[in-house]
């Protein structure tokens, strides 16, 4: 579970911040086109990773039940 939470905080959320900052504007820093495209590519790979984990498992990221990892990843993607 800790691996998924750590992954969400270190991979998923920074890519989301870059992509959303490029789309909606970022109040603290400018998002350059090349950085945005790289973050979007990484975000697509991140979502594929989540999809693959859900397909391999029982519909949850860890074990056969809802955990904090599922909540953190789903909130980030929401």
C-alpha cells in the first residue's frame, strides 16, 4: 500500500500538476510546451500503470479490498 501512495505522490501528482497547470494556468510558475508534452506523456503512462494493476488484481490496487492507496490515487485522478 505504501508503494502506491508513494508512487502517487512522487509520479502521478507532479505530472498532473504540470498538465493541469498548462491547461488552466499555474499561479506560481510558467509551464512550457515541451514540459507540458513530457508530463502528458508521463501521465498517460501513469494511468496505464493504474489500469494494468486494476486489471491484474481484483479491482483494487492492493489486496481484494479498498485501501488508502485506492483512495489517494482516485482522488488525484479526480
